[in-house]
């Protein structure tokens, strides 16, 4: 490995040991130190606050004599999460629609009725309404998050999961967000889109796999616990290098019949969380979903809600996923 490559690896290690707020970086390929993935988070008190941008940083072989080049990346889907803060409300609606007149998703909080009404209107023709309870009051400030997953939309109110709405037409048909009704709109945040079929990850046990997290991102981990399984663990790490902080440690323990959650910063582990039951069985297949919300992770097992874990380390700092223990993984992908 030449001097430029060694210098870049050293600088990346130093950057990850002493990260700059709002910026994270990692190698696109572990064998190529000249190409970095960079995550930029919009600074507070600016137009870009809450925004999330991906970039590629390419270094020349002559580095540091010649400077690198940065290219911001765009995504095919123009939205993933809409975060809408409103005040002085009575009734209003949020629509994901298009210029052809389709309404892919209609979100209609009815405050006086204390319910959330969901619907769609392909070709302008309304379908059957779906209703969920809603616990907000007139004049109360709150936010709504709409997340895109492989099966449908997930709607959260005040960062709490409130409803699911299965697709009635492809979400890729949406190109417009509209807000109507008795509402003072203070903010809309739109996070990056994704490949409709998800991002498959090249995976090896115990080897950190480069990945990033943002609100709306869903990790799907499919596998089977060993017949004599004692425990295994999933770790969301702040770096691919040894000694990285663990932003989220998820440790199913068959021998204790509990799932332990924790985090580790600077080599020190935090307080364990264990509530939520234990739906796993030795030797049985499973699919774990880890869904990133702005304030916490939602973890599901076999399509059933399991538990939540509030962020102790900002999700923007995550750069890798690691799996260890008595388990065989068949598929890992992210959307």
C-alpha cells in the first residue's frame, strides 16, 4: 500500500475517533482507501436543518498534493419521510399525490373525533377509509412522520408509531406533497429516497458491514438461530474499525430468555434494557426489522412489534452493522 493510501487510512481513523458534528465518513470498499462515503446533516438554525445528504469523496493517487473531489448523490425517490409540525389545528390533511390526480396516501387527522383517517384515491376515486385512534388536542403542537417501507407506509405522531397503511398503488407514483386545512405549518423535512427493492448488503459474520441510518431507514435481517443457541447479537457501530462505539447493541439471550439492549461509548457500557418479552426460539427462522425513527429504534420480529430503544448516540454517527453469536444469517438488506 502506497504512502497516500496509508495517509488516508490514518486520517479516516483519526476522523472517526474525533468526529465533527453533522459529518460522518467511511470507506465505500474496505480495499479502496481512495473512495469515501460521506454523510452530511444540515446544521441547526438554517434552511437545511434536519436535512440529510449523501456524498462521495474521491481522492487522487497524488493526495495530498492534489485535492479530492466531492459529488453529492441524489436518489430516484424524492421523499422518504415527511416531518410536519403544526399548531392551532382543528382538521387538516396531508396527501402524497401526483399530477395525474392520484392520491397515493391521504392522512387526515380529525381532532374533534380523536381519530386518524387514512385512505387513497387512484384516479381520484376514493377507497375504503382506515381509522386509528388519535390522542392530540386542539391547539397542541405536534409532528407527523410518514415512512416508506417495502410493504406500506408507517405513520407516527409525536414520534410514536400510530398506524400502518398497506400500499394500494405503488408509492413511486407520488411526486407531490400537499397540506390542506386548519393548520399553521412550521416545518417540512424530506429525507433521502431509496431503491424500491432495498439495498442488499454483502455480509460476513462478525465483520462490520458499512451502512448508515436515518429516519425511515429499515434494516431487514433474516436468519435462523442455532439449534443449541445460547445468544447472539446485532450491533450498530460508529466505525468499521475495532473499538468503535456501539450505538445500539441488541443481544437475544436464549439461556436467559430475554433480549438485552444497550450502548457503549468510549468503552463504557450503559444501562441495560430488557422489557418486551422473547418471541425467538432455538433452531427457528426469524426476520428482524430495525426501523429508525428520529428519537428511537423500533424493532419488530416476524412482522410483530417487539420493543423500542431511544437513541443514546446520534443515528448520524452509525457507519456499520455487525452480527455475532449462535446464528446463521441468510439475508441482510436495507431500505
